[in-house]
C-alpha cells in the first residue's frame, strides 16, 4: 500500500473488532448474558498475548473456540483484549485473548455472526481484503449446527484440531430481505 492510500481494510476490521469489544464490555458491565444470548468465540492460539492452559495450547495449537454461556467468570474487557475464567475438565482456568487473535464471533440466539480471517498481522497491521472470507452458509441453522458440532459442553471444540468443519459467515446471510 502506498502512503497515499487509505487503509479501508484496516479501518473496517478495526471497527468490527470494536463491535465485539463493545458487546463483551456491555455483558461484563451487566454481570451476565441476558435471555438466551450465548457466544462462540474462535481465536488463534499462537497469537502474541494469548494466555491459556498449556494442555489446551497443546491440544489446539492453531485455533480453538470457546463458549460464553452459563459457566464463565470474571469477564474483563480492555482496549486490546478480554480476559475470562472458564471451566476445563472441572478446573477453572484463566484465559487472555487479544482482540486481534479473534477469528470468529457468533451469537446464534439472535442470528449475529462476524468472521475474521487473519485480518491482523503480528504487529497489528491489517492484511489485504483478499484474506477476508465472504462465503456464507445456507442458513444460520447451518452455521450454528457446525459450531455446536465442534464445541463440547466444557467450552472446547470437539474432534481433531486439524478438522476444517467450521463455516464462514457474514451478516448479509441473516438480514431480512425486503419485499419490493
């Protein structure tokens, strides 16, 4: 990119990550999730600043998905990261997840989903637009079933960490179509 170009890709990615940050901050301030809301949050485990138990890092060396629903504690949101305690195998563990490490955010209760594909480099610079996936599942149900099939009740994805069973979703798939 030349210095005369506007970094639209970086601006959009920053704004979308800001949406995730604001959602988590609202939930942290309210002290919990309202109604049927629950979140699937996928993130890259190797990104700088990610803190998770060594057993989880070994089991999921590249990416994992956590669920914020019933059993989470101490959700704290900062400008660059969020921290939360989750139960893994009946043991409470502390996780730190920088926003730049997030690969996906889904709240299936209201058909809301954001997907990020290696949108930030190691030093926080935006990648080019071609790195952002735009494929869409047929319905939210497809995306939710895929996510639920890959997440066990302990907040961890099920199956081989090398499985590529997740789907990429964009908000366009869930917008109501207007009649002409």
